[in-house]
């Protein structure tokens, strides 16, 4: 019963680039919210990237909506 608690690896989505990544992974610098690459971006820049990702996702959702409207 004295087993060391192992962290549960989950698939997470990076807040900055939108990519899926496994967290936590041994030897990986990734955090709960950022993948290994984005963790290296200075926080001030990362905030801008995060804001842009939100806009890109909003635009993608809008595009998808337009596409579905076209089909009907
Ligand atoms: Zn990322």
C-alpha cells in the first residue's frame, strides 16, 4: 500500500498554440497549460499568443457555422 503516487498523465491542450500534449511527462518542461515549446515563450509574449489563439478559434467556429449554413 506504500506505493508512491504516480501522476496521472492526461492529454491537455496548450493555451498558446492549441496543440494537444501529454502532461505530466517525465523529462518534459510542459506545464498544465502550456506545451513544451510554449513554456519557453516569455510570459508577456505568451499572453499575446494566447489572445490570438482565442481569436483564431472564434474565427474557425464562425467559418464552420458559415459552412454548415451553406450546406442547408
Ligand atoms: Zn504550445
